[in-house]
C-alpha cells in the first residue's frame, strides 16, 4: 500500500516489458509504444537494485526468457529514416553496455539476461551479431558509431 492508501501492484511490469518488442505500423511513430515501454523499464532498472529490478521485470518468468525475447525484437527493429528522435536500437545497446558490469547477488544481471545468457534462443546477442555482420549497419553514417 502506497501513499493515500492506494494499493500498488507491480504485476503489470512484465507485460510492459513485452511491449519493448512491439511495433504499431498503423501509428505515425511505429516505435512509440516500444519506446515508452523502454523508458519505464529503463527508469526501473536505474532506480532499483538489479536483483529487485529483475524480479519485477521478469515476474513469474524466473529465467527472463520473455524479457530477452522482447528486447531482441526491439533491437532488431530498423530505425525510421525520417525520425529525429532517439532510436530504440540505440537506447537498448546503451542499456546493455551500461549494465553489463554491475554486480548482483545472483549470477545474472539485466544485461546478461538481455544478451540471452539465461538460455533464451531469441536474444540480443544474436541480433547484435547479425547487426555487426551487416555492412549497411557498419558503414551507415547513422549506425557506424554503434557498430564500433
């Protein structure tokens, strides 16, 4: 129970995480929902200890397979050419790099789960390897800095 007697439930967080891999092509910004879901997830990961964060974001999926799958789908979405806003791919890569060295009480942290070191076949590591294998991703003016 939080302020004013409201009962807070964090059971919705795994559902929000799943929307990171969601694209709504009928909207003017197909990645809008995914970016908003990412922003909430990013805020939670930056304000809570990693172990608590993983428990909240994964819910009953203790291995984090849904989390890994949704981040890999978001990472594999191509950025919009006409958009001047941040790209989902860039912020996901930044999150992986920022969290990779964080120590936790358990053996996994958020980055390791996103990379698929939890056993998930659909993971960010496979998407990253596909990206750096693409000459367009490496040579493009917009993505070459991420590739390096």
